[in-house]
């Protein structure tokens, strides 16, 4: 399958004159690839992303949408060192490798859950797409450690479903009604969202 026109234009600008890539133009071109692209676009764009991941952060959703487990493993291999993201690698890679079903990333994603906000969010969203059988106890322990806290990793509660313990529904509602804040004062939203989901 041939690459899309938008991917061809992105490659021309990335390779030809990277300074000529305006954010707004790049955003529109990436949006076209997201909507109409394919695995061929991923194969063409992955090498330029890996050459300069920090400058090509906007491409990560393309890999998640049109990639597969092989793409996830390539991202993982190139982006992670000693269980942590390499310097300059956008945290969206955490979400992408989980979204693509890369079970081998489970432990690495877990190691990022209690990191800075964006890192934690992307790790939690990535873990939502994995089975997390080997993390059930650790997730439950992390949740227990933060119950009643007013400051906690904001997205950690979404992993409660991975514990296999249905009693977490009631615990999260009680926690939310207790006025938790999370990192962005979202605690009351958790209680409402959990009630609506239940």
C-alpha cells in the first residue's frame, strides 16, 4: 500500500528542511494521516520520529492508530532504556505501546504511573489496554496507599478495574465523596463518573 499524500509532504519537510515545519501545518497534515492513513504511513514516519522523537511528538497518535504490535515493540526498543523513557522521548509513547497491546511493556508502564502528571496519565492510559494480571496486587496496594489522600496520581484510580476486585467501585465512590483532589482537583469528578459507570 502506498503512503498518503500528507505523509509524503511531512517526510519532504522533515527530511528537506526541518525548520520549515510550522506547528499548525504539521498538526493539519498529521490529522489527515490520522484520519486516512494506513500501516504504510506508519512505516514511512517511524524512522523520522525515531531520529528526533522530541521534535516529532505529534506523530505518536499516528503510530497508535495505524500501528500494530510490531510497531509497539520497535517504539519500545528505541524509546526505553533501563525501564525508563530515554531523554527527549515524549510520554505519549507510553500510551501508544499499551494501546497497541504490547504486553511486554506492562512492567515498564507501571514504573511510570507515579511519575509527573503527563507521564503518569500516559502510563495509566496505556495500562488500561493491557491485561495487567501481573500487576493486580501492586495496583491494589498503590490505590490503598493513596485512599484518603488529597494528592495522588490523578489517573491511578482508572486502574482499579485491573485489580479484579469489584469492591473498588464503592471505595472510589467513598473516596470521591470525601473531597479528594487529585493533582487537578478532579476528585469529585471521579465519584460522579464511577456512580454513572456503576
